[in-house]
């Protein structure tokens, strides 16, 4: 044990042996800190006695009874089941959205807003320029961009807004590539 640790241990031992300083510090702590109540021990009564009765009844339910209560409340109040969670719950939301769309009649001639941009072919003389543009658009390394361009026809981007897709198509056509929007 190092010297500072020994000194600290001795001073603690002395203060414990004296006892009076410990009692004084304990009474000081009690007088300065407000009393903290736990949520379930709170004595504040709800404003409405009807709600207080409901809260008391719900707090006495078992877990299974509470789950049944939640499902019956959702059905009576027409509350949809929403997935709770992060990325794992996202695929479960897609079938629910598809079911809602099936109930509603499809609007006539809905305009497509998201497009896929596909590199079909390229001019061999402009290959280097196209590789550089693909590198900047897709954020690939130079080697990956070269492999990407050489493996044409290949999908460049999916679910792109119309204005951005048109800009990509125009840029690539200026460089000598054949690009389509789907």
C-alpha cells in the first residue's frame, strides 16, 4: 500500500473511531437533502377520483390481463398496431401498409416519383471520364468504379428522386454513356 493510501486509511479509521464527527456529518446530510419518494410510494392523489380508481384497478392486474386490456382498448378505440423497435420492426410495417393500400381504391394515373438509374453501355473513348463520374456519384474506390463500369449493364442507383435521376442521366450522357431511368 502506498504512503498516501495509508495516510487516507488512517484518517478514515480515526474519524470512524471518534464517532461524533460521523454522527454530525450524517445529521448534516439528512438536514440538507430533501426527502425523495419513489414513484410507487408517492402520496400525491390524482385530481380525478374516477381516474384514481382506474389506476388502482390496472395496477392490480397481472401481465396477461394487462395485455388483454391493451388489445381490447386498441380494438375499441381503433388504434392501429404500430411496430415498436428499430430496424427489426421495419419489415413488419411493409405488409401493414400494403394491406391499407389494398383497402383504398387506386388513384388514376399516379405519377412515379422515385426512379432507378441504370448504366447500359459506354463509349470506350470516354471510359476514364465515366469511371471518375461513377466514383464520385456512388462513393466507390477507383478500382471498384472501374469494375462497376466494365460490368455494364448495371444498376447505378435505386429509389432516386426524379430531378436527381434526370441530372445523373444528363451528366452521364454528356460523358458518352448510355443510361436509362426506370
